[in-house]
C-alpha cells in the first residue's frame, strides 16, 4: 500500500481515504460540480491571446488550482493535517492521471471538500482570464 494507503489515512468523517497513487478516484458527492477540461481551457486561452504555449498555460492552471486548494485548506483546521500537495503529486505521477482527479480528490474530504471543489471550478474563469492576459504579454511563451 502506498504512502496514502487505506490503512494509514482516514478522512475527516472517519471514511477511509483511497491510495492516491493507485485507487480509482471519482467524484464522491452529487453536489460536487464536474470541472471543465483544463487542457481545453489552456488551448482556448492561448488561441484568444494569439501567442503562448498551451502546455505552459496548463502547467500554470495546475499551479493555480494547487495554490488555491492549499489556501482553502489553511482555513479549515480539520483539513490541515492532510498533505494536499503530496496528494496532488501522487495523482500527477499516475500513469492513468486524469486532470479531473485533482478536483474529485477533494470530494473525499466531506462537505468542506465538496465546497473546495465547487469553489475552484467557480474560480477557473478568473484564472483563465489572468493567464490569457499573461499570454498576451508574452509570459506564457514556451
């Protein structure tokens, strides 16, 4: 069992958390919104900006999602004991990585995790707008 194995980690409500490096990761609550495809968003913002590289924009989107997740976590004492950066890194290292896992992984942390998931999805347009401006200014060139 990996670092985040079922035997080692329980969620805030006592639920067993998955092994982030191998177990299937899926949305755990019907109120959790499904995210748009971040790669598609990255491609579209580069097209609108008329310059930049989609892979750089995608990397920045991943970074923004991670930073905002960590900001949310810092506001909830019951979540501070979990290493969300390590969870993300485990997901990124998977051969079957799907970017929706970044959002779905949050839903394993109860109502607060569902709220974080939905908050991130609601903030994506602002992230995309900021990155589009950065692309226009040449900050997302490969």
